[in-house]
């Protein structure tokens, strides 16, 4: 019984980590004004020390001129046949087709 509880606990913890993982990246390019610049996934020119948020993407240009961005969106890549994917802000949820309650899985996700 104790081994089963540990396995269930590990499964729940891993599921929570999968839901909260964010994709992050950085860029050290600056323009002639010293602003941080980025061209993808959005075009940005941020003064040093400022930040930007649109949808699920948050970016910050530090005082050294390095841009750090994170996309907090999650994307479910596979669900059981009895489930469907629902967009809920920056995250997706797997719910049962029959009643809309949380799906028990298993399902795959990225982000």
C-alpha cells in the first residue's frame, strides 16, 4: 500500500510540473538606442529595465541589455478518445466529452 501511495504522489507531482513548465529564451541583441530587440515570435524594441506582456508571453529587458522572455502557455498533444481539449487562458485542459469534467488521462503535453 505504501508503494502505491508513493507512485500516486509521484504521478501527481509530475502532472503538476507538466502543467506549470514554461518555455523561456533570451536574446542579447540591442538597437542603436540600446533597447533590447527581438523579432520572433513578436517584434519588440524594449528600453532597458522595462517589461512587456501580451497574452501568454512575458518579456523583460534587463539593465545590461539582455532580453528574457517566457511563454507560459501549455499545449496538450494527445488525449484519450473519451476526452477533448479545452483552452483556458494560457493553459489547455483535458476534459471528458461526456460531462466536461477533468479527464483522468493519460495525455501528453508540451510547454
